[in-house]
C-alpha cells in the first residue's frame, strides 16, 4: 500500500512539474502591413495551425464569390459528414440548409468547425479534398507554400480527422493575414464581437477577447491540445497598421498577454510618421509676371513611414528660386528627397496646385507706377 501511494505521489509531482516546464509560447512575430518585421521568435518553425486554418478557408470561399460562382445568400445543404464534425459547432442538423453568409460568420467569429466543413464541401462541389487543394494552391500563389500546409478546412487535430494536421509558421500566418487585408468583407465580419445567424435564432460570440483593445479589430484564434493557443490579430492604433502572431500559448490569457506586450513595446519605440502630405504645402516660392506674389509648393504624393521615435528625419529640396507665369496645376517646380538618419528612403517631384495667370502688358506697366 505504501508503494502504491508513493507511485501516485511521484506521478502527481511529475505531472505538475511537466506543466510548469511548458514554455509560455512557441513562437511569435510582429510586423507591419508592408512586410517589415520588428519582433520575432521561432517565426520560421512549423507548428500546428489549429483554427487559424479557417483564415484560408474564408478567403478561398470569398474568391469564389468574387468570381460569381457562388453567392453570399446561397442556401448551403448540411449533411451527415458536416454534422459529424466535432469541436466548436453551430446547431444544425442533416437536411438543413444554411445561408452561406451565416456559415462565413460562424467560421470567422465563433470558429465553428461544421461551418468551415460546410463551406468547403459547397465550394468544392461536394469534395472537401478538392477544397483543401484550393487552399494549398492559394498558399502557393502567395509564395507561402513552404510556410503553410493544409489538410483540412478547419484545423482540427489528427486524432479527430484521421488526417495530417494543418501546419504552418508564424511567418506564414503573417503572410496569410496580410492577404486577408485585401478582403474588406472578411474584415467587416471579423471585427464583430457578436452576430446573429439562422434567422436571428442563434447568437455568435467572438473567440477574440482582445477585440477593441489597443486598436485590435481581428482576425482569428486557434486552439487544440496539440497546437495549444494560437492567434493572429490586426491592429490600427495611432494609425499604425500591425499584424501580430502568437503560436503555442500555454493558456489563452498568456497568449493574449503576449500580443498586448508586443504591441505596447512597439508603440513605445515606434510611430507612424506622416512625412509628406500632398494636401499640406512644404513651402512657397515667389511668382513673377503673375497676379499673385507667391505660390504654395507640395510633394506630389503622400509619404508615411513607421519609424523609431528618435529617428532624425530631413527633407532636402532642389527647387526653382522663383516661377514665372503662366503656370498650371501640376507643374513641376523641383524635386525632394527624404533622409532618415542620413539614409535616403524616398524621393519625388515638387508641384504647384494652382493655375497662375500671366499678367497683361497693361497691368505690368501699371505696376511700375
């Protein structure tokens, strides 16, 4: 009896210490929407995607809608294969028909697995494997075939699907999330904390607890035992668009805290600086032979960059000392270049945005009296 008790005691101690030794997360990445990465760890190591997989499922479905092959208000049939999907689900039964828009909302907001399978089977014309091929083909077109590998439309673990797990890297999820920015209809759904479906009989609640915090407005969570807690989020605090990916969080709270930590550390050091605004003049220059004495000069296009707050930003201009009427809106009066810490990051034309009429001979003569 003493040996038996001792065995269980050591088993309990081993279990406790085993949990304690689990790292808080497996990998992370924070980057902007122009491909610049600011923080990363293990970003190129492959881990299970879990329900982050559904980002690709939703985009592939929206691609088919954009092509006109299916419609948002199509009635999608539900069969036994869809009903048998486990994990998080919406309440449907075999023989039901559900609006495609409701399935999109269910997959995006509630991360419903049966909704993802219903979309896959409908878009794949009855074949889920055909749909999965479409997912992998899209990953290839995005240049992410070495960072994303799909085997299901929902991201469930292998012991539930009897298939290989959907796998990917934080770098791959980052690239996939940037592609999602091209789908405003997806973003409009993903930013909703709640939504009603099934003829307003069932309420969805978002799995993203961070919505609305520090400018976070999407995009997708993921969890199963082998993947642990994953997330990819979009944020636009202080007009700075960021993508943050955390994979393999020990708990949901630890994962979410890491997202906030990365974002807050970023905003302490960096900011999105408007360097050139095409609506704001840089300076003005004298006008000769015109009815005005000076004309405002503008950069020809907007320029903003995410920079360290302590960056030294300078605009160097090469311009005419004066202009001579007549001139018209859009005429070039010089060039500029932008230097950050002494390095040129951009250059363009300087233009005027008004027509300048030339004074008549009579008016020029009168000016002398």
